[in-house]
C-alpha cells in the first residue's frame, strides 16, 4: 500500500512513533512517504520504500505567522497525486488533521478520494487541543477524519470527555521494535557515565513543564543520599536550565549529567538501572516503555495512560503527581538490593514485550485496509 505519513520531525514521542511505524511498514513492503518540515530525527533514508518530502514555507514579510498548514496541505495534494498515495495517516491532531482534511477536500475537487487516519498522541488533546482558541478546529478535524486512533485507553476517554466527538476512537497502543536493539548479551558501557559502585538513574524528555523536571532532581537527591548514584538527564527544553540550577542548589551538581538531545537513547538505557517519569500527565509514556524494553524499571506518576504501561509493583512503582517522597522511597526499594533490582528488570522486559511492534503493526495495517476499502476512490 502507498501511505503518506505526516508528523513532527523532532525528538517528541509522536514523531518517534510515526517514524518507527513508517520504517516498520516499509520493511513489510509498503511504500512510505513522510511529509513534514524536516527529516524526522529517527529516519534513515536507506530504503527504496521510504521517501521524504519536505514542506517549505516561504517567508513573506506581510505574515506575522507563516502559514504552515497551507504549505502542508498543498504539499499533500501534490504528493498524493504524483505518487498515487492510497492512505493518509496524520500523527498529532494540530495542525496535521486540519491540513489533511483541507488536502482531502482539494483532492475531491479532482475526483480523488483518499482516507485520512488521525492518530491522537496526547498533548494535542490534553494540553494544547483543549485550549478554547483551538478547540473548535480540533473537534472539527477529528470528526472529519475517516478513522481516529488514540495511543491509550485513557487518551480515548479524555478525548471523549473534552470534545464533542462523533467518531469511534480505536485504541492502538504505542510500540517498540525490539529487533532493532540487540538487548541480549549486549555490552553496556557503564563506565562512560559512572563508577562500578554507582547506580545509574535516567530521565529522558523534552523538558517541558508537564514533565515536572524539578521532581526528577528532588527524587534523585533522596536516592543519592542513601547510595552512590548518578542521574543522567537526556533532552532539551524550557525547564532544563532551572534543573541545572536546582541540582547546583541542592549540592548534587557533580552527580547529575545533562546530555542534551541524543540519538543514542538505546546506549544510554542499556546501562541505566532506573527510569524516572514523574509527569503531570502522560497519554502513554513512550519513554517509559523504551526504558522497560531495555530492562529498566520505572518510577512514575500514576496519571493518564502511564498505568497502561508501568505495572505497579511489577515493572516499577507509581505515585500521585508530586509525591516526590514516595517516589524516592520506592526508587530506593528497587535500587538498594541487586536481587530486587534484577527481578524488576526481568519484569520490565517481559511487560514491554506486549508492546513489541510485531503485536501492534497488524493493528495499524488492519485500520489502513479497512479505510482503504471503505473510502478510497481513485481517478488518477
Ligand atoms: O510530551 C511529549 O512527550 C511529546 C508528546 C508528543 O506528542 O510528541 O508526547 C505525547 O505522545 C507520545 C507518543 O504517543 C506519548 O508517549 C506521550 O505520553 C505524550 N505526551 C503527553 O501526553 C504529555
């Protein structure tokens, strides 16, 4: 099948999911066309079945805001026509579903009917999308999608609670491709980051407010009071500088390593002992799942879709948002004893297996097939 995928090309979870999905679909023989403003960070173009079409937005001084939606919908029209695309899959409702719908309408004028699948990822609903300035357009574009999917049951319920949705929402969880990482028997380079006697605690995110970065630092402060440990902070974002200052104020600056954005997340997780995700909300928590796949237990908050991923007392522990003391106590419980830590590591890997791409990809393929049969009419 010829599939166009629209996503954000950055380090955010939705872009990562869209990219990994496209790569996996190409490996299954589909032709994948990514349409976005920059080459997605996890995309390697070394496949004849993967194509990347860059959306250019010409700057014009009259515009205070350059019209990306307009450029994207025009690019979609051209790409869909030129390559005979059969299914359009947009990740993240804003503004992708809106631009996708406009492209659909323009194509209809030329007798081309293509189904649009919209995947809701989280902040497009729970943070940004529900803002009154966006809500009518988001509601409209979800209702106008031919198929809507959400990455967790919790996000589905939030969408139904926050918007007047007339469409069915199919839950297709996020996934990981275990075959890409040779986790077994892998030499992890612990010595790059810590001494032999130190536990390695990791946090990976876009360092936005919703991630509660200060909680990460406070939890780690308690941990390192009880045992030798290092904290590795991976990512970039508005809260990073405050976190750097906080770690200095708390006197733990030399134990906290800020790595910035990284394409080597698998190498970092390979030598991590614990992952911290104390977010305010999280529709799924892809970073936690990636950690679990690398045998890293998770200490997290219990909000949003996280309980669908992190299993209480099995793959880690969950606490109410902001309950830093409890999170720290649970972290210490896991880290202080090798046998306990190893049990949690085994469990994390086992549960993560449920989300392996081999189980999730067929769900997307089924959605494409159904949408294609129901809505596709071609007049190229
Ligand atoms: O906040 C982020 O982590 C980025 C954001 C995105 O859309 O790129 O992540 C959302 O989508 C991810 C992939 O589906 C989910 O795993 C994250 O939980 C979700 N983030 C939030 O809901 C805050």
